[in-house]
């Protein structure tokens, strides 16, 4: 492995930090690396794996003003690129306005999710509730050959080179970016049409918008989505002809908002509302379907099936887990992040466009979340979902499940004691002809080895274990959202001698 340190960021976190989401498997990095020809610990790098795996990370540089929440950390993007049977690695902080301002100030300036906005040191800020730092540490997607990082409370989209993870700037869409509302956690890049579908939300009517950016990076559609009040939608889905939005009954107490408190409460007496809108439809064309009360953090996929829309995602059996007195103070404080406490299971909603009725079914007994699939099947009938299992009581992924949605069977692997994975992306094999003809790629934080690895599995044979294990330069923080971009979707990739070289996007 050929390693070079390309950057260091000064951390002001305390040496005796005891926060479990800033220590142990969540210990943030301060170093940025360029590493080529990654050391192969086991197996061989497949020669038909070609492209980049990108993962975002909440990687805090400064302590919180009072209480750190694991979603507050500054964005750091890890890249593992594969070409010709070799692999490279890059990691860079997302150079957000907030990161740069706090670097200058030498400490935190904005309030985090577990803090009241009123304690922020600055009056400005980002997010649906305001006076937060847009850390751009939530998701990363690739649209139009450029990586975009996101902020779950709605913020800017930072543009990164998907090979080097270097920040290039912010999406402006020719000046039409909705700067006052921002974009939520999970915009969707539809590789078939080249479009980026997105939504945002806020505390003022209409409380949500939905929009479409075309393959030329132009905002071509942006409409109001009227909700009954402020909501906290996190994800969306789409089919060939429709975008699918949601109004789940877990939202900030509207009376407390007026007093500056943002307390999310679940309302089991209210239905989950699922909104279906033609992809370029006007505000009047949205149709709402009522389903069983829950909160859905992530959808997996959706597709049209005759007069029905099939929508798959993770149903939470307990969106507001009570403090049951079990575990230490941290486990109790962050019980809302533990998959076993939320009881999230793969679920299918069938929305009947003719009758307006919804049929629901649980697809698996296994508690999983953070589902991924072959991106070439997004919006279409599909068969396989790959999802994470969680370490009980913690926001840590301890294994991976391959759900076969046609047979209802599943294959499951554990990463092993003290080893935590990331959201696992599916990378179709070059020239693949079947949905599961490809690889599953994830990054691990291995506390036993005090190291991190990139694991590559054969997507059709998960239980055989990794076909390849690559070592990263140092142990990285645990992290979640990721994506895969094939080499042929990246400008200059195929013609460059060194695929990791920036091509001036
Ligand atoms: Fe998410």
C-alpha cells in the first residue's frame, strides 16, 4: 500500500472523552489519506469490479455546546475505488461553511440535534429548525458524475469529486437551488433518466416541497406539498412514473416549537400517510394513501404492478421506544437509534391507485434497516435487498442480511465480535446480466484488530464470506450511508491512466 497523509484537521475534543459516539468504534478521524494499491489481506480484488464505493460519516471535530448527538458530526467521505484488480482509498472532510467557520472560531458555534437552537452562538444556520450546522454528514449520492453530500435536517448539497472526495463547491442549479429550504437527507439519483428527485421540509406552510433536477443539473420541477403541519420525513422513493413522499405521525410537538423546543413525538392514533405524485405532477396531483401508524426512516425501492404501487421499506414496530431502565445512561439516551429498540423490519405497502386502499405485509421477522439494492433496478420490479443488522441497544451494524423478496428467504452473516460495518452498497459486475450478479461492498471498523477493512462479497453468495478484504490506512469511525457509482458513470474514469486523479468536474 502506497500511503500519503494529505491533510490534518485540529480536533478540540477532550482527551478524556467518554461519549460512546465519539470514542470506541465511533472515534473520529483527524487525518486525511491518499492510499493507492491497497494491501489485500485476503482473496483477490475482482477484475470485473469497476467504480467507486463512497461512504459518508459523522466525524466530529469539536465538542458540542452541551450535548453531542451522533448525527451532529462533521461530514467525512471515504472513497474506495476499484479498477483493473486494484483498489485505492481516499478520505476527506466535506469543506462545509460550518466546518470552516468553526475551524476559525476554534470551537462549536451551532446547536446540535439534542440541544435547543437558542443556545447557538450564531443567529444564522441551517436546517428545518434553524441555527444548526449543516454538517453534510448524512448521505452521499452521485448525480451527473458528481458526488453530493446531504444533511438530514435539510441543507446544501456539497459537490465532491467522487474519485478524490475533494469538495468542489455547492450545488446551485444555476441559481435555482432552494437555498431557503435546502434539500433533505435522501435525494434520489435515477440512473435511467439522469434525474435527481428530492424533497425538503420546514416549519412553515406548505411544510414540504418536491422537486426534480434533470441530467443537465437544471431544476425543472419544484412544487408545494401541503402537509397538516411540520413533519420530519427522512426518505422518499420513486417508480417509473411516480415519486413517493410520506407524512409519518412522528413529528415535533407543534406547541413546543413556538417556545423554541423541538421534541419529536409519535402519535399512534394517526395513520401513516403516503403521498404519490406523478414525477412531474403539479401540487394538485398528489394522492395520499393511509396506512398503519409507524415511522419509516428508509425505503428500499418501489415499483408499479398493474393498478398497484409496491413500496418496500422498514416498518418500525416501536418508533418511540420507552426508557425501560435497561442499559447504561448512553444506551438509554440513544435508544432511538437502536434497531432492536425501534423494531424495524422489512415491510411492503401495496398502494392501489384505483381503490385508494393500502395492503400491508411484513416481509421478514429479522430486525434490519439501511437497505440497499442493485441501483439498476431502482423504480422497477426487483428481487434482492441487502440490509444491516444492529448491535442490540447501539447504533452499530453488526452484520448483513440478503433478503430474497420473491422466496421470502434470507441469508445472514455476522461481521464478528467487535467488528462493525457500514451501509453496504451493491456494485453490479461489469457486463452483469442478472440482478444479483455483482458485489457487496462495505467498510468495517474492527475493534479487535484496531484497524479498518473494505470487504467485498459476491452478492449471490453472501454466506461464503468476503471474496476480498482490503486494509485501510487506519481504523476509521463507524458510519452509515453509502453509495456505489460505476466507472462508466464517472467522467474521465475510463480514459484516465490513474482513475483516482481529479478530472476537473
Ligand atoms: Fe438516512
